[in-house]
C-alpha cells in the first residue's frame, strides 16, 4: 500500500493522513483515529489496520514498517467483508 492509498475506504483517509495524525496529534487510544476525518467509523473494515498503525506509532516504528496489503487486494477484501451478513457468512448463504 502506497502512502496516498486509502486505509479507510469509507471516508477516503490515506495512509499518509493517518501517519501524520499519529505523529502530530499523538492519540492515546486507537479509537481516537476516528477524529482523523472519520477513519474507522463506517463499515469497520479498516479498524484492524488502524489499530496496527496505532500500535506501530506507539512503538516509534518507521512509517513503512507495516506491511499493509496492496491497494487492490485491500479493496477486494473489504468488498468481501461488506458482502457478509451479521453471522459472518457471505450474504445469501443458508
Ligand atoms: S473502510 Fe474504514 S470504516 Fe469502512
């Protein structure tokens, strides 16, 4: 994933925006990343990745330390996540 690729696809919040928010605002909890243009407050798909980024920042790891999926794979996995119903099964399964 490149710096300008979106981590939060719901609100188009890029990896760079999130890193800058972490660096400048120094949130105390991962949930505070929601104040970065609403990151993580939509479908919920990106929350795990936001938590990883928060954890890396807490450990003062370099910006590119996290090996996030490439943009296309990330988007495909998020689309699959959104197709699933509340039981965790793909929509339409009996
Ligand atoms: S991708 Fe971030 S809340 Fe949906």
